[in-house]
C-alpha cells in the first residue's frame, strides 16, 4: 500500500504513468495480442507463419493504392490551394555535437528496435562514444542527399484494432525504424518546420502534427463557428463534414 501511495504521489503530474500504475494495481496491464494461427482472405484460409506474414505484407502494401483508386478525380488543381510562392531558399544547417545531444535527449528511451537491433535506450547510453563520427555522418547525409538503405528499412509489426482477429483489415501496421533513422528524421524535421513557420507556409488552421497545437484547437475553432452563426441577427445553420480513412 505504501509503495503504490508513493508511486501515485510521484506521478501526480503525469497522467500516463498514473493510469499505468492504476492498471498495474488492478491487474489489467496492457499486453500484446498474439497473432492467430489462421486468417481468412477472399474466401481462402491462410495458415503457417510465412504465409500469414506474406498476407500481411500484401495487404499493407496494397491498401493505400487501392483506397486512392476509389477516390474520384477533382476538378480543381492542387495549385489553387497554394499560397504565394516563397522566394527564400532552404538549406540544411550544419549539425553540431551539442545539437545532436539535445535531439537524442528528446528521444523516448524505448527497448523496441528496428532491423539493426539498436534501441533508443541503447543509443542514449552509447552516444558519448559515437557522437563525433555520428555527427560527421549526419552532416555528410544532409550535404549529399544520400540516405543509407538501412535507414529506409523498417520492421513492420501488425497490431490488432477491432473486429475479427482472423482478417488482415482489422490490423494496423507499426513500423519499427532504426534509432539512427529516427534521430536523423528529428533533426531534418526541426530544420524544415523552422523554415515553414518562419515563412508562414502552413495553413493557419492546420492543427495536426504541429508544435503547440492539440486536438482542443479544432474543437474551439468549430465551436466558435457555431456560436458566431447562432448569434447573428438572422441565425444560420452550421454544417460539418468529418472524414476518417480506415
């Protein structure tokens, strides 16, 4: 009892860890679902680890193009949605060991790893030994535009969502990338996003995947539209269209 009281006190400002402790107390910790030993696909029964892996691979690689092929062509050209052309050039800036240290500190210390078997937890521990050559290699990559093939290779793990566990469509893919790939990606994203923000390239109401934005912002924006419409001298209706691609 004392142990858990101390834990709840320690995690009082961390909601994620608090709920993790609650699940631990009631014996309801999250666990990875096992993959069934057979799947159904277009009336066929698929069994065996290799055949099931091939089935997942085929489903995950084809689902995007198949969904895209069902979307009708628009009469508008994408250029109609673009703002004024930006005349400033974007050039990657030089990476220093201090920047590398800062970016590695922001990586979550996870035990999961990509094809190279080096987790972010291990990367954090060995960074002081490899920081100089790693910094040199990253700078070469940004200067030449060359990305090692190992950085583009991911270990894909299917995670069950809902519905029948024997259908590929009820799983989503999780890609486990090389920790070095994640680190380079964070460095590139930081520099590109800095350029986008500085030149006001992004649409003002794009809330997803932006620093300082959350799901609360589109809700506030949506409610504001409703309140404005209702409070006009001649009240107006508000119509919302919500899309979710599976």
